[in-house]
């Protein structure tokens, strides 16, 4: 797909930040977009000379200290999500009233741009976009975070084709409640029912939003629409998301099942996180043929629907022959032809009317009808008469599934019971053959019914080496989650201090367990700013730290060859053996000194400070009441380091 540039700059309004250097480091070049919480700019990191995106919180929100604290705390958490499909957070800070995030800049377009331009996508393209989105969300979910605001605007498609998830600004820890002051944060078209009703946000709200996203990609339109946000919210709560094939006839049955699974109104029926949904997506892709994946959606399906007719095309079957109404799409094809071999009803007789036509005449009529429909009796018998399809029984109760199979003329051969994290106890997890598969009439089906989630106790991993701890979790049916390091005076570096949740806590099988590993006793990082490189290296190594020298040099107040920057900074704590990165100065920036001799004192100070210098006054005994510059410590026209002090003599 073609990608348009993401930087749609609004030049109609003057933005006070454009052209400003934020926090003395980030030069703001252009405004990219304005959202509900922040404005995003294209900027240049003048220290590292790289282009990035700068997200600056709106001043009205920045005035709320609680909101800012949460914004900063959650930004730091997201910065730890090192995943190729997540827009990376590089830095966070404040500059006066501005609170900002420095993030990876992605040149390209959003999924919203693609949908607006193209409408519905082919299934292959939709899955190509959805899979990396789920990979990114899966990393977040397994690390203990929920995005909460998945929508096409937050899916970036780079010029190189890479897909990245952006704007984790609403990210929250798993199992937290977001119902503050009665408000639900998010976008109405993609909110899960439990977000609306209870304000809860666990990974399944992202799963629901991704189901809406997939439906929108396949049909070109959001599944729930209304005249007001309240109307849309009502539909999320009270109406199931319709299968995409209702809007785009001919879409594969498996795609309907995928959307239905992800958008179940009951969160217990959905996949428990993005990793589980990704597994379903991959299974669906493998089940589809090349023709099904590359099915071209009708051109009439676009993102600008005004009525139902624009979304759905209904072609009625012939009305010339009476037949029962189809129960569902799977029955429709069978009902279209199944009347043919049935004997005609006996015509009513009135008195001594005509007798029934001879059988030979009936066969001739049937043959004519078959030929008119382009069918041969043998073809009908082989393709339709002996076979049916397994009806959709997934997530049905055991009784409902048995009844639906019986109505299709099929028997239940066996009931198997398995643990399931995604399907409620007593409901069907799977069937053999699978729903939609062809099966002979009167054959048998095996049902797999859920036992509910398997409950596992978190083992006590304190004192385990990290690799052994991960192995133990897997053996217990759990998943190793995010690993963080912390100082500890007693636990050996590389060994487990604790887990979250703690030992003995009950969790569903497959749940992610975060691990905290010791990095040993803390070491105070000495200050080496302004030191010569070799002296700085020696001091850091004596403290038990390693040294890395950055490849580039920067202008600074320090002389060339001296240390201009260090990370971690002085006074910070590091573990023994950690690396301190040193950036070497290439000397101060030299600029020309203005000639201010003969100027008034205030004018001279203003001119020198505007040029980038500090100013000191030397009045002496004779200059106490003077107002004119008689001399300056560096002559006008000579150069001096930017930021250095120029002394003016007043007489």
C-alpha cells in the first residue's frame, strides 16, 4: 500500500512552540497533529542530531499535578517496552509549563489515512496490519500494561512498510479501574462494554478494540454507528458486532468467527490478551485459501456510509419456487437446491378432475428445471445431497450445541472437557470437525467443552537464578513477564528478589508473572564532568564501574578533551560493573563579542546578553554614578566562548 507522509502540518495558526528549543535540547520544527491530551510536533534533538516526535501535554492538563504525575509515571513504564512494533519513548521532561515526551518519529501515514482513502481492505492486507499490532499489544500485556485507546489513528504505517502502535498515553496497569470522576478515557467507537459500564481495563479491552479494528478494515466502516456518542455506547452494551460478511458478502466464514470471538460483549468469552488473539489470527490465516485472502471488497464499501444500503448488497434468490426461509448463511445454499428431488405435493382434486401426471412426465420436468439452473442431478447429489456443514457451535452451551447439531441432522459422538482461559465453563471451545467443515449427513461430531480457566499458584522463586526461575514458571503453566532489576545488599546479582504477583497467589494458567532480579549493592556514581578523559576513566573504574565513550563530541562550557556529559549523572546509583557513558567536549562554541564601548550601560548589557554572554559590571570608585561603558574585558570583534562572562568598565 502507498503511504502518505504523517506530518500534516497546520500552518493556519501560529504555534508558540514552533521554532522554540524545549528544555535547551529539542528544537521544535513543525506541528504534526493535535489530540485530546497533547499536541505532537516534529523536532530535532540538538544533542544527538536526530529527528524525533515531541508530544507536549495540553496546558490545561499540565496544570493538574495528579494527571502530570500519572502521565510521567506511565511514560516511564512504556519506555521499557522495547518492541519493534511499539513507538519508542526516548525521554520525558518538563520545561516551565510544558510537559513533554520525546518519541520515535515515524514517517508515513496512519491506518485511518488508509481507510479514508481506500475503504475496505482485502483480508490479507487487514491481517498483515493486525498481526504486528497484536504483537506490540501482546508485549505490553505480558509486561502488565493495557493500551486502552486502540483505534486506526494510533496505528502508524511507515514508509518502509513497518507497522507500529503509538500513543500509549492512556496506558494503565492491568486490573486497575479508570472510572475517575465518572469519566471513561478512550474513543467511543472502540470502547469495550466493561469499560463503559464499570470503567475496568484489562487486556481484553484491547482485544475488543482490535476486533472492532479488524471489522472496520474488512468492511470499511465501524460496526456500531449512531447520531450521538451515547447511541454508539448503547450499541456496544446491548448489540453484538455483526459479522463482516453481513456488510461484505463473500467474506470467509473464518473471518466472521475471528471478529465475533474478539468482540464478544462478555469479556470472559474473548481471548484473554493480545497474544491469545494473535494465535487465533494466525490459525485463521492458515485456514484461508489464497483466493479468500485476496478477495477484493466491493467498491461501494467506503468509510463514508450514510445508510445501511451503502454497507450491504442483498441479491434475492429466485422466488419462482416455494421453499423454507434459510436459517443462516450456511443453510441458504442447501435450501436453494434441496427442494428439487422432493416429490411435488399432491394437487387437490375437485370432483372428477384430472389425474396426476405420469411419473415419466415428472422426471422430465425435474430434468428441465435442473438444466435451467445449470445443475445436473448427479452434481447436486454429490455436492449437496450427501454433505452438510458443521454449524457454528463455538461459545454455545453444551445443550445449545447439541440441539444445533441435532437440527442439522448430526449426532454428538463424544464430549471432551479441557481447561480454557478464553471460553466460559460449560461452553464449547472447539469441535471435530470444526465449524464450517463439510461433513456427511447423519455423521457424528466431537465437542470440546470448557472446564473454565486452569488456576495455578505462583511458585516461590526467591533466590533462583533468572533462567531457572523462568523455567520453573513455564513448568507451572505460567509465562515469564517483564524482568526488572533492583539493588539488593543480600541477594546475589542475577538472582530473583521477588515476583509480582507474589508467591502463593492464584492466577490463571498462561498469566504473565513479573520478576525482580538483584543487581547487587548500589554504587554512587562519582562526578567526572570537566575531568580529562583518562582521569575520569580511572576514577570510575576505581569505583567498580565500566566506561564507554560516546562516538560523537559536543560543544560545551568545558575545554576540548574534557568530559562534557556523563550518564548516569553524578550522585546517581549504579550496580557494580554497570557502564557509565562519557561524552567528550569539543570545546565551547566561540562567538563574536559585540563592541559596546561608548554605549549606555543598559543597552550594552542587553546587546551582550542577546549575543549569548553573561555580563559583569566594574564601576570602581569613579564609575559609581556613571552610565557609559568605558571599556570591556574582551574587545569588540574578538571571539569568546558562548555563555562566558564579559566584564564592562563603567565610567
